[in-house]
């Protein structure tokens, strides 16, 4: 236990975590690609055709994992925001900022695929009910956090403001639970779980690449970060 605590404290430093993220990112991205390929294979070649909805139901293999990730990433973002506020940890705030764009992407994907699924199934693109409205509010919370971070010049003030917004937004999360449909067929569940794993691994990989960019931006005046820029090394895709 003391060794684990020491390791956590070591990688809480931005410089150490920058190196760790660079090592883990490519492997997580590869695992996400393999899981995604397996999930799509199940979706298109193994899962049976739905008796009522036909082939259009296969969009659940993207819609449901995207909805899961939209909520999960917000929970993780709020967790890092709370840790940052409680312990004034710079890396926790950086991780919260790094997660927001990916969370916004998955929330938009859940709304978009839900609309595509809803049109042929229920005859409408959108219904103003509590479930869909709460997912839309979640997207606005993600976008609001990103906009607030960009609007405030002082990083410390931006960190605290975004953290408070993230924590306040958790009140919206319980409503979204009911927007995810129940899945009966075992093959459908398997495919959705595999795609969920792929999205999860992809989210971690992308967050690690993005937090490296945030770390370099925040630490650019330090000697080690200057060496990274000078050597021509890239932090990864934004």
C-alpha cells in the first residue's frame, strides 16, 4: 500500500504524468481499434435482425455505448474537478479539461444517432421529453465548460470556475439513465458491451493525448517543457 501511494504521488506531478501518458496512449488506442472492429463485426454479421424494427435497430451498437460514455465521462470529469478543488491539484484540473471535448463528442453522437433511430422507428427526429432534454443539457454543460475555460485568461480562476460548473451539472445525470433502452437479445448485449469497451478505451487514449497538450501549454515556462518543444516532440493529437 505505501508503494502504491508513493506511485500515485509521483505521477501526480505533471512532468511524470506527461511521460506516463505518452507510453500508455498508443497501446490504449490500439486496443480501442481492435475492440471497435470486433464490436462492428458483431453488430453487422452476428447480431440477428430485429423482428419489429428490422435493420435500423443496429444503430444501438453506437447509440447506447455513446450514451453510456456521455454520462461516464462527465462523472469522471466531475470527480477530477472535485479532487482539484479539494486538494488544489493541478493535474486533476488538467484531466477535467482534457475530458470535456471527448464527452461533448459522445453526447452529440448519442443525440445524433438517437435522432436517426427515432425517425424511422417513431416517426419523428426529436421529442421534447425529460430524457432527451437532459442529454441535450449535458451537451450544453460540456460545451459551457470548454467555453468558460477558454474565456478566462487566468488558468487558476478558469480551473475553479469550470470545476464548480462540472459539480453543479451532476444534478442532471440521474435523468439520463432512463434514456438508454433495454436490450433483450444476448448477441445485441454482447455487441453493445464490446463497443462500449472500445469507446471507453478510445476515451482514455484521447484524454491522455489531450492532457499532454494541456500540460505542455501550462508548463511551457519550465525547463523540461521547453526541452520538449525544442526537441520537436509532439504531445499527440488535440
